[in-house]
């Protein structure tokens, strides 16, 4: 009788330990997934910022080119007039 009780207790303890271990693994897995999602979000935000900076840089270059073309036109006009 005592042996049966001890066996039963041992089985219960093993089951509880296994269940807890699985829960911890799942929690750890969830944490890993959350970290990965956060990293992806941060990476995505960085890409958006870089893209925005590139667009802004392109706009600046285009404006500079337009200004240079205007200057060239003025010079041509001056040389023709003279």
C-alpha cells in the first residue's frame, strides 16, 4: 500500500515537473518570438527612415540641378546678347 502511494506520488511529481518544464519552454519560445518581432519592427522602421532620407536627398539634388540649369541658361542668354 505504501509502495503504491509512493509510486503514485512519484508519478505525480514527474508529471508536474514535465508540465512546468514545457510551460517554461513555451514562455521562452514566446519571448524569443516577441524579440524577433520587435527586431523586425525596428529594422522595418530603420528601412523606412533610410528610404525617406534617400528621397529627401534626391529632391535636394534635383533642386540643385534645376538651379544649375537656370544659371546655364542665363549665361547663354548673356553671351548671345553680348
